[in-house]
C-alpha cells in the first residue's frame, strides 16, 4: 500500500485518479503471487510460476483482490530472496526509484546524488540502487533512520529537521526530489546544492511551476515529472539486485485481506490535506 493508494481512495487528484470513473472501485497496483492461468500466446509464464508486478498503472489495477488479470509483460519472476509480502512491496516504489536514477538521471559511478526522503518507501530503495550504480549517496531523513540508511549504502545522511540540508552538504550532480515544495520549499532550496549543469529529477507532485525557469537561470536541468509505468524488464532488474543481496525492501505493516479498503465511496472523500494520514 503506497501513498498513491490511500490518496486515490481519499479522492485527491493523484496520477491514477483520473483513470477511475464513478465509484465503487477495487484499488491497488502492486501484486505478488502464483500464476493461476496463462492466456493464449503467453510463453514466458506458466501456471505455478511465482511472479510479482505492477499492474495497469495508472489505470485501475484491482490488486486488492484475490485474483488479478494483467498482460504478461507487466509481471516478472518473483525475487527468490523475498517472500510474497516483501516482493509485493517493491514494484511501484522500486520502479519509481529505478526509472528516476537510470532513465531520468542516467547516474554514473562517482557522481554525487542527493535523495530527499531517503528513509521513505521510494527513498530507501533509491539509496540502494544509487549505491549499486556507483554513486556517492547523500540522503535526507530524520535522525532515527540514519544508522539504517548507512547500512543500506548512504555515504552521508542529513537530518533535515536539525539543519538546512543546503548548508550541510557539498554540491551534488543529481537531486532526486521525493518531497516537493510542500515541505519547507525543498524543491526550490535544492537548486542551491546542484552543480552547474546538474540535474533535478522531479518525482514529488508539488513542485513550483517556475522551478524550471529558476533552474535554467542557474544552468541546472529539470526533468518532467516522473510517472512510473509497468515495466517487466525493470522488474527483472530489481529482482536480480534483490537476489544478489544488493537490494532489500522494508515493510512497515501488513494487513489481512479482509481489511483492505476496497471501495471509494462519496462518504470517504475529503478535501483537507490534514486528513491524508
């Protein structure tokens, strides 16, 4: 269950919300399980195979259900190192981190990469992938997560509640922004830590519309907002990292299927950000 799940359920304008019609809906996009049946023309998957995937995103995926049907290319073999719970926690967050660091940033060995919200769902995976790519990894996070992030591969960790991150680190080549300007102008302040010709990778949804213009004045590049999509080869790459011991995924809590928030209804909708949690 990722932020996009509960924000979509609450009625906020997420990338997925526009694809839903009138409620009720079955939510969810991350899955891990066993193939029950393969359709005509499917040769790479067979009944009994253990797979995981990101289904149909950002269209309705129906993953909060006992069975899911989706194109074979949206699945990959489940990492042997993970059980189904941990495998199901990786597709959306893992592919977001992978796309940001490889497709958008093309991170190379020796580059300095700053990852905001390094202790979060996407962030802790981004820290590990950036380290795998050979980067010098800097993460912002609250102090209780610092030791853990160093274990995952972070070379530097900054407590953004105690210091201004732009005062605490040397210039970087890439910023992966998982926070946005909604918290203490994180996006705008990130321009102060980027080298000339550095790259700001926009993942967070709340980024000021004039950010690209400000960045251009400083000869900093800004990517369009990233929208992750189902990616079988990307899932295979993540699975290989997991099985080689270079990638672990943290699961904060699990819920029985009977408690899944399956339906969006009019009564559940809210317009107050204070109710997001």
